[in-house]
């Protein structure tokens, strides 16, 4: 029972913080919601490659050969140099014993590189992801979609939320024989857009711009799901005067 009371108190506190300050005169307080779907117009592909071996130089040389092959596949589809980032490289060691200790020697060098591509052609995005997925050196592919003009999507969602709030307020005022006045106070929440991922896992719509879902590669064609839209949502808390 105490937990239930505490949860209710926390929820009431959160609503109170979102709501604007209430006036002393007659008013109506409403919440309006709006959501719009904007077709994606840009995509990002992150390709993970690995190379390993007892010789660091040979492992690194092999990684360079593999990354060049991935980059060549992108260039053949018209991806420019400025849209390619291949600087993320990490390394790790395997030792003779299960844990590192003084005097133990590494028996294996493991290198990992992430190559990232930014594309504005969505059809080429799917084709590139399919090509690199077939390469033996590729161990992971993370592909996502987004929109370039985030502000336009947020503005459209906010406009819908404003219309929804006004309609709700007018309906309630009419029920009580009152006339809706001007908006006297408001506050807003915006969820923005999600960079929507395709592959074996992930979800469409909602979330934040930076939310990411990793899709690990395999040797078969991935079940790509290109989203029709990227969702933007907004919520307005508005106080209207009553006449």
C-alpha cells in the first residue's frame, strides 16, 4: 500500500512539473498530442571487420585489405570520400594463460575496425549493406535511417499538438456553456525523431534521435525493413482563459 501511495505521489509530481502555472481567474487546462511521420531521406551504415593472428603486422595488413574492399564497394555505388569514416580501430590480446600476469606472452592479436558510411540514396543503402554482408571478414552491420530536417518534423508535430489541444478545450468549454478565450500559459514536451534501424531486431517510431539497435551480420541476405516514415511526436500543456 505504501508503495502504491508513493508511486501515485511521484506521478502527480511529474505532471505538476510539466504543467504551466495556473491563473487565479476562470480557466481550462488541457493536454494536446501530435504525431507526424516523415519519410527518411538519409541513412548510416556501420560495418565491423575483424582480423587476428600471432603477428601484429600481418593482422593489421589483412585488416587494411578487408577495409579497402568494403570502402571500394561503397565507392562503386557513388559514396564520396567525405561520407566515409574508417578511423575507428581497436586491438586486444590473448595470452598463454586465462588471465594476464607478469611474464605471460600474448599468443594472438585481435584487431577490430568500424567503417561508417553516410548515404542520401536509400536504395543504395540496402544494396551496400547486402554487398558487405557477404564478405567473410565482416562480423557486424548496423544500418539506420533518419531525416535531415529534424526541425521541420518537430514543428509539424507541435502544430498538430496545438490543434488537438484547442479542439479538446473548445469541446469541454461548450459542454459547460462557456466560450474559450486566449491561451494564457503553456509548456511543451517533444520526443523528436528516432533513427530507425532495420534488420532482425529494432522498432519503428518514438524514442530519441540517438537511440541505436545493433544488427549483427551473417552470411545470408538480411531481412531488411526500410521504414516508410520516421515518427516525430510532441505534447503541449496549455491553459486557456474561459469567458
